């Protein structure tokens, strides 16, 4: 299982990467204000900002207004979520429970499912031509599925861990828990390039589920209620969306029942989010925080 590595009040990790709660507090309050994670982070962020020459311009903050609520399987450990051909497709994690499924939006009913070998931990999911491609956490295997039949049609291999996956402008973007996003050829899985995700010039780790929306990558930041929008060319975070109100509404005590899963219906311009073990899936609109 993934280890939990969370900043808590007053204990700022000394690693090179920074945490979203600290950043959002800093963005909200300004670097001179009080932060939810204490002043250590702010000093660190300010120091790095000066060192990197960042201009300190605010990263825009968005709130999520709920447009619609739909049922979601509360046993589903959601690792990937996409919209394709009028349905949701979802990949599930945890050994023995990992699968790819087609889900009806209106009632959350599972219309079809394809099991992932029980020793594997299913991860992110993307759509490519007539296929779905699903990752595994530590097996280095990307399963390839016929999108219509959900029959397994092959596999690809990649080095390292697999977390989130998204078809991103002709490439597959893959997150692996580090601040590095790797981009692969969707057909061969040959690596084409990589970028470091940065927020105000600092590496940002724990990008999890991904989605390509209007030419930018959005990602869940694991163990936080935040989505970030990432410039896929530079890795720079260009916006933050706060799902805190939705997380509060869901109200789950399980620390692993985090927000995870972003799907974009480009035709109807609908944005869907859910989480691991959440009983609901939300259609949201992002609105700038006043
Ligand atoms: Ca997605």
C-alpha cells in the first residue's frame, strides 16, 4: 500500500517538494500571513521563490459549484475516471478488487467490467482510439482494453510506478507520485519527454488522477481536496481548484477515502469528480473565488 506522507500542523516536510495545503494557505493569505501548516512552509516557499526568481504572482483559485449529484459505488477504490461514448469508465485499485468498468452516469450502475489480475493494484485510466489503457501501481504493466467490449487486447510496459494517466494532446501523461510527469507514445509507450510539476517554482509531488481539459492537464493532489491545473509544456501549476466543500459533504472518516477521479465530457462540457469509496459523483463548475 502507499505509505501516508502528510504534512500536519507545524510539521513541514523537509523534502524538496511542497504540500498543497501549505500552498493554498499561502496563496490565500499571502506569504506574510498565517498558514495552516505553520510559518516554516512560508519561509521555505519565500526563500525558494526568491532563489528561483519567481515573481510571486498569485495562482488563481477556483471553487467547485455542484451542478448535479449522481450515485457512485461506495466500494469502488477509484483510481481512474474518464468519459467516453456516453458513459463513465472507471478503474479501481487494491489487489483482488482491481478492474476497469463501464458505469452509467444516472444511477451509477456498473454496465460492464473487466478484471485486472488479483495480484495487481489498478491505477489510472485513459482512452486512446478504440482502446482503454489502464495502469498498475508497481507492476509496470499498462493493460490495453477494447473500449467497446472491455476485452483485454494487449499490454505495454513502462518503468517505475504508475498512478494517474490521461490522453493529453496526442501523448499519454503519467503521474507516479514524484513531481515528474512522464509523457509516452500512446501506441508504443516509448517515453517522449518529461516535465517537473512546479507550483510557484517549487516541485509539487503526489499528482494522482489526471484529466486533459481544454488543452491543460488537471490532477488530483493525493490526500488533499485540491485539483491543480498544469501547463503540460512547462509543468507549471496555473490554477488550483478547492473541493473542500464537496469533501466535507461526503464526510468519510477513512483517511484513504480521498478525492480522486476527474472526467471531462468535452462534447457537453461537463466536468465530473469523485473520490475513493465515495457514494457520490459530482458534476461541477469551477468558479473563481471572489
Ligand atoms: Ca481522468
